[in-house]
């Protein structure tokens, strides 16, 4: 009786898991405009692809990442073009009900992005008048990937919120 070597079995298992992961990637995440996105940004997205796909599978969403000029039409002004220059257009679609959210995020992988949550507090003066002041509840310094994760997470919270 001939027994296959263990390495052959290992290779078969590895091929199966890679094919299964590739199938999940296409179902839960797509990166469009690959040739127009900054190489370092693209490398960081590809390195975190398994994390994003696992998150998308868990939340039953699909993540689409485009170059920022994807949202521009034929008749756009220079100010609109400047607004989306060097940005990524991220779309999150709920697979259960096909609702979607979009956001623009900067694509510079070497910059630190400040992310602040603000709130309002009402003050009363001595003459019984009230006024509101904005204050910072939390402040975060995010890298490119953390900014991408936080943006996707916030969009998912908005999508999954009860209407």
C-alpha cells in the first residue's frame, strides 16, 4: 500500500485554506482602482486584509475601497477635485438589507490623524441665561490603518443602528 508523504497532505490543506480565504475576500471586501492608489497605502491595506475580511464576515458587510476620484462625475469643479485628491473612498454595504454608507479618508500611510469625539455642555450665568459650549470628550491619534478601521467601524454602527 502506498501512503502519500505528510508534506503532500500539508500542501493540500494549505491550498484549500487559501482558496477558501480568497473566496471570502471577494465576498466581503474588494479593492478597486489598484493601479491608482499609492503603493505604500495599498501594501498596508493588503497586509491587513485578513483582519478586514474577518470583521466584515462577522458583521455581515461588504467593504469596497476606491480611489477618491471615483465619486467625481464628468462635470466637476476644481474645488471638488481638490477635496478628493489623495483620499480613499470607502463604501460599507450591509449584506442583509443592501443599505450602504460612504466615507472619504486620507490615504497618506505615514501621517498621524487626530480623531476627536466632542460633546456639548450647557452653562448658566448669574443672570439666568444659558449657553452651550463644545468640549472634547475623547481624543485619539490614529495611524492610517487605525483611521481606516475606526471609519469602517463607525459606518457599521450607523448601518446596524435601529431605524
